[in-house]
C-alpha cells in the first residue's frame, strides 16, 4: 500500500479532509537509465492501484458524492489506458486487415514500439532524443500495464530501494 496516497483516503473515511499546500515543492529527478525508471514506475503505480482497490468503498458516489467522482476520475480513469493499451493494439492489428489507414497507424505505432524498446535497452545515459522519447513512452505504458498485472495479482512490493539519481542542486 502507498501510505502517501492512503493517508488522505483514511482521513476521508474518518470524516476529515486533507489539504495540500500549493507552495510545497518536491523535486524528483529522473534516473539516468530508462530501465531504472521503468521499475520505479511499476512499483509506484502498482502500489497506488493496490491502495485504490483496498479503499474501493470510497469510489461509491452514493456514499461519498463528489469525492468518489474525483477519486474515480483522477486515479482510476487516469490509470485505465495502461490496462487497455495492449487490447487496443491487438484490435488495431485485426483492423489492419481491412483498412489502409489502420495499417499505416499500426506501422507507425509498431515503429515507435521498436524504437522505444531500443531506447529502454540503451546503456548510454543520453541516447538520441527520438530514441529517448520513444523509450520513455514505451516505458510508461509498459510500467502501467505491468502495474495493473501486479495489482490484480496482489503482488506485494514491500521492499524499496532508492532509485539512483544524480545530485540535485537547490
């Protein structure tokens, strides 16, 4: 469970509300390797989804009203495309048999996937920008899908190791 996400949910269950401070600043630099970021994103999203599933009663709009709507729209619907992306890709593969436009789109997306996989496998900390961008997009969608799989399987992710990051100047 992700306690930074669970804390406001527990507060709401107990009839309180949580307040964020707009002036608070948190800087989280990305790691040098896309592969390292992939693991961090899987862990973060899986723990967030597990927390949401654990507190699923809060998504009942009859009991929690606008809070339920905010929780569903901000968390559940934000993470849903990652679960549906492989299904959409498979559907596009089927549609490509009948549509030239679908074949062009499938080719473009497939090329982006291949470039993204190359970006993830790239050992250098500064790959060419198109490779880095494609790698980031593929890593995000892969992490989202893997996070859904981990959350559905109820995989425990209790062990945390800090992601190695470059020093930040403040």
